C-alpha cells in the first residue's frame, strides 16, 4: 500500500503554501489543489525550491465536486487541510453573495467528496473574526461566536456545518483553527504573501508603501478605546501558524471529534505599533494617514492560545521584530511579489468539469 497523503486545498495561497512547506519538511506526502483565482502557480515552484521536493498539484476548484472526486480517486488521502476560499473582510461586505457561495458551497462540495471517498479527518482554516466584537480579551474558545462581517459569517457557518457533520456521523474528526492575524514570510525570502491588486491586509500594504509602490497607508479609525485609538490585533508569524496546522493534523490521530483552537500569540498590537515595528525593520518611518473606520472592523482581537498550547503542544515562537524583518526581506527580494513570474499551471495539472 502506498503512503497515505494529506490533501491541502488552497495550497498555493499565503498560509497554505507555508503549511505545505512544513508538511514536506516532515516527510509527509502532500497533494495540493488550488483554482489559482487569487494565487499563483509560481508559489508551487517556490515551495519546490525551498524543500527540494516535487509537489503533487492539481488546478481544481472546490466547487467542482467531480474534479475533487477524481483527485481522491488518484491518491490515497487520509486527511484534508482546508484553506481554499475568499478571505478579505472589507471585500466581503461589498460582494457578500460571492463569499457565501464560494466559501460555504465550496466547503459543502469538499465535505461531500470526502464522505464519498471515506476520508473523515479535516483541519479547517477558520478565523478569529467568528468572535465578532468580543466581550472578553484575550479571547477564549468558549466565547460565543457572532461575526460582524460576511467573511467572518462564512467561517462561522462552516464551523457549524462541520460540527453538525461530526455529530451526525460519529466517526469524523475536525480541528477548527481560529487564527488571528498572519504576518511575515518564509525566512528564506523566497516565499511570502502575494496579494493580487490592492492588498486587503495591513502588513503587505505597509510593505508596498515601504518600497514606494503605494504612497501612504490608510489607518481605518483612531477613535477606538485603545491606547492610541487604533485597532488591536494579534499578529502571528506565518511559519508559526503553519506549524499549528501540523500540530492539529497530528491531533486527528487521537480521534478527538470536533475541536476548536485559537492560534495566536496571546499578545495584541495596535495598528500604529505595527507601523512603528515595521518601520524599524525598514530603517525609517513610513507614512500613514487616518481615515474613517472600515465596516466590519472591531476594537480588539487578541487570542487566548492556552488550549492550543496544552492540547496541541504548540506555541507561537517567532517575535514581532523577526516577523517584520522576514516580511521586509521577502518584499525587497520580490518587489512585485510573484507578479513577474509566469503563474499558469501546466495543462496536465488541470482537472475541471465546470
């Protein structure tokens, strides 16, 4: 019998690609699928450069259940790490139907394909946005969920769907990973966040300001009840986050049922603190301006990661200065991210029935 594999959906994306690296570095067999809508096949090539291993990749849309089933038929899969989905808070408020259709329907399609293929272990890429505007800081997993934006609600609804499936079937295991704000890049400088168009997140936007690609950072509101009036977030290094997925995957072997974990550092920083921290890595202060609040933003999202620390034997280890330095290293070595590289997948990797 051939070695069983882990299927990674959205494996060419920012967090997915870093997780694939960690999986390959621990000698696990990995199959990656991605529709490359908001990612690039160049990320797969970079993974191969870093790990010196060949990546099994298919260009597949998770809404295409027939294509998913073909992947499951070609490989013996024992677990799925599910990243694929639209992911911008601000954008989700402008095109909510796209988010509900892509994220929720796509996940249902994936779960159906898993069930038909007798694969019942899943690690789901959830989000701290499921907590909405939390009443307790730092946030424990026991806090009721209730997101303030369509993106967060898709994550919340998917959590319910997976939880209901685990309850109904009895033999399913799921880790719902509510992670906070990913930041930084691979220490090699070969791979990092590659936003297409205008970045939706603070750190990649700030990096583009630093190289002169964008004039100035817009800070959405300075009238929050925080030390400097700007929002507080828990910024976790992307490599630490990737390792958290491996720890959750290992937990599946204990048949835990459906479990939720916060993946964060347990320490929050304001937007202005992050600007100053990244400016330190760059070597000079970066320009910003205060603008109106953004719909869906909340005051403070800081994790209580104690449960993950204890049960997964995982802890965020990379500090803020090192995270900022890794982002700056990536950005200076890749001024246009992966835009200058051909991002099309080879024709033989494409499976589509849509």
